[in-house]
C-alpha cells in the first residue's frame, strides 16, 4: 500500500478529532478526540518513516504513545474528580473548580 494513503487517513482522523474537540462539550468525548488526534500524528510519523526508509518516526511514535498513556491516567483522574464534585462531565463546568 502506498504511504500517501496512510497520510490521507491520518489527515481524516485528525480532522475528525479536531471536530470532536471543537464541537462537543462532554469531557470524555473531548479527551477521546485528543487521543484520536495523537494517533493520527503517530500514523503520520510512521508513514513518513516508512517513506524515507528509516526508523526515526517509529521511535518517536513509540515515545508519543508512552506520553499519551501517562496523559490518559492524569486526564481520567481529572475527569473523575470533576464528575464527583459537579455530577457532570461537561467542559463548561470545569471552570467552576477554581477556588
């Protein structure tokens, strides 16, 4: 398969993720959309790595997945604490957590 097809797929996934971040108000949906955008960037890194014939993009994608896993832990903890306090996972209620 041509690496350009992977880049088109990554652009489509990134666009869907960006639309989810901009349109939705639920924190979990926004969080999943950010993860979708990160995965689209990883797909682009791997496609360009394969196109150029080296492993640099694949190594960077691996480290990006490690950082994304840490982000999931911290992000879900924040979402759970927001839900416990406000009984809602709306992004609009997040500003109410300030003291």
